[in-house]
């Protein structure tokens, strides 16, 4: 099962994400990635293979400290294990990680292609990113766009969404795939398993569907 960790606060988001994902390694995975806020937007870094490969890649990049981000470890369902299929997935300024399976991803993909979207991965998750982007283009807030996207999805999912234009906010939604919110002082966390957050908080909200 895939792993999700998200963070908003004052400490290093990169460290929180990597440490949290490390706690979820027991689930098994074939690739990993993070999206981190930067002064000029959000930086996405992904790698095939072990989390240690992603750590090394981030150490080489030496990015400025980020206070908000999302991370993911993926077990391939749609598409082979590769850097391109690893999460997070992006649609212009929308960034998404996702656990579960979107059962109607194929018709949604064709519909989005007809609207002019180009897919760069074989995953069902990229459908969520483009759908949220499309709905946001129709007007309203990110929250409203996500609320319009959710009824279009069939299957089990736990997803966390960022917008590079509002990089201090994370939105989460779930149906059949668990997500837990960790509460802190001046900071908040989210993960697919509270085990990932035990080192940083013991105060939890289990997100309803």
C-alpha cells in the first residue's frame, strides 16, 4: 500500500516528509517523491527505487528550507515503476499525491484529453490533478474545485492536493482509503497512517469520508 505524508508549519518540511515516509517503508513501494514549497512556487523531486535514493537526490539539490510539502511512496498499480509514474503528479499549478485506485480513470482521461490536457504518466492519479485544475479554471476556490471533483471519482482514494499559487495550504479528501490529520502548535500534519506521525504529535483527527 502506498504512503502519504504532508506538512504545514515552521520546521523543515523536507525532513518531516522523509522521516514520516521512512516509518511507512514496511508497506512496500517501488518509487518515492516529494513536492516542497519554494519562493518561486513548488519543487517536485521524484526517484525510482528506495527512499534512500530520494534522500540522496535531495541532499545533492540542497533546496532552501520549505515549510510546506507533500510526500509519497508508491506501489505500482497503473503504470510501471518509474520516476515518471512516481507521485506527486502535476497539472500546471496543481500538485497531487494519491493512494487507492480510481476505477473510472480511463473515461476521465479521454474526457480530459478532449479538453486539451496532456498526460505524462500512465497513472490514474494524474487524472485527479487535471480534474482539479479544470474545475478550478471554471471558477471558485481550490476547496470548491476539489468538492466538484470528488463526485466524479469512482473507487477508493486518499488524496492530498496543493496549489503553487497558495503554497501554505493542503487540502485532503478520502473515500475508502485512510487519512489522519496530526495536530501541532503552529503546525499540522497529514498521513495515510498515524505511525508516520507518532514522532511529531500524539493528537489526531481521523478524516471522515
